[in-house]
């Protein structure tokens, strides 16, 4: 899979791939709600307090990707709604698992 065939929210990285997310903390439940400005918009069921929303986002993404939480980490955006999450999986694997969720959300 080449970099040009990836969607705007997914970037190739030497350690796997980077998922671009716009997070909405404080939601009733964590869920993918669609796209926003080239990122995945994810509602997070945790407050933006003491890193709880970041941890909940990591756990949600790891669950969707069927991987360990340790394989998902925040690269950028620790204190921002716009985040870059490094996922230690191939971009094709991430796209195969997130694509159907995104289709349902839109």
C-alpha cells in the first residue's frame, strides 16, 4: 500500500502508522462518529482531565484494532482535541478495521 492510496486520516510511519483524530471528550460512550477536517472524529467517554480522555481514546482504538493498548500511543496533541496516535500495525490492517466503522458512522 502506497502513501498516496491512504485516506487523509491515516499516515504511514516507520513503526506502523499514524491515525489522525479529533477527539470529543466527555461523551456518554466512546465511538467513531465520522470525519472532521481530514481526521477521524471520535467521541470519548472520559473527561479531558489528568490524561483520562487520552487513555480512554487509546483503549478504544486498541479495542477496535484488536491489538494491545501498549501498541497505541499519543505522538502529538496530548492536551489538544486534535491528536496523532502512533499505532504499531500496518496501515492496511488499520484501514481494514476502521473502514467499516467509518462507513457505518457516515
